[in-house]
């Protein structure tokens, strides 16, 4: 039996990467910096806002302080919140899997590099806020993916809330980036990867890879886990 399923958000529950890219570009443009599609999807996807702004400035040979990063994050958040509250749709199969897992009594968490306020808007907008037991955001960790801190914290919080063991080997993580897969595997979890932002060869460290959550069922995940 599956103890828990932990979802990344961007590229797994919703496809908000184009929105994030547009907002990053708008904020960076005001700083005299550009961010190409190739750099964002090839280097920075999976980074939280802090690490992305820091990396872009470093790549441009410019120093950036923590205070400046906080300012840029705040400006981007204003843009993101406005879009998320009006025009965001879940990816195929995501809400259905969450609903089925919730009905089966499986612990559910989101572990994302997005900010908590953004995740609250997303879950409310697509109608899953009452189904998710735990949310771990960029606000809750010191180190983003590929560090496993977020996934370890998600399992710890699930144990506390549900008052039952959440075993990493009995926990599925659903990810769409190599950094996220590394983080989940370091945390000892099984990983289902979605070939959304990255192609399948980039996701080979996952236990299974699908093109969409509409291709997978809770029974599939349970059966795969029992085979190990």
C-alpha cells in the first residue's frame, strides 16, 4: 500500500512554466537583463525564485545581494498572483489522481519551489485545496532541489498531521525535472516523472516516466510499488 504521494507543482499539477518565464523576464528586463527560452528551460527550470534570480545575475557577471533578491521575488510574486487567480488550468489527469488518492486515504503533499502564497492560489483555483494534507514551499526550506530537504520535510509533516508512519520507500514523488528527481531519490522515495518540460532521456533516473498523468492510475502506482 502507498503511504503517500508528493507532487511537484509546476509541470506536474499545472503547466505554469511559461507564466513563470514571462514574469521572470518582465522583472529581469527592468534590471537590464534578458532570459532566453533556452537558458530557462535548459538551466534554471526547477530552481526556486531565489536561486533563479541569483543564477541569472551570476551568469551575467553581476553581483546580487540577498536584499535585492528579496525585492525581485516580491515584484515577480505580484505578477504571478494576478495571473494565477484568473487563468490557470490543471494538467490532464492531475486532479483526478489527487481525488482518487484522497478517497483511498493516501497522504497527499505538494513540494514545490514556488512560494506558499502562489501555491495557495493554485490549489484553491483548481479546487484541490481541501484534498492536500501538506504543502512545502520555497518559504519552508533553506535549500532547494536537488537537495532533498523539501521532500524530507514533506514526509515529516505528513507523519505529524496523519499520525502514522510515512515511509520513503512507500512514497511516490511525481516530478518533471532532473533536479526534482535527484532530490526525491536522495530522500529515498520512488519517482514518477512527467515528460513535460524535459524529454524522456533527461528523466531516466526516475522509476517510471509518462507523458501525462492521464496515462497512469493509482492502481498502477500501487502495483509497481508491490513489485519491488
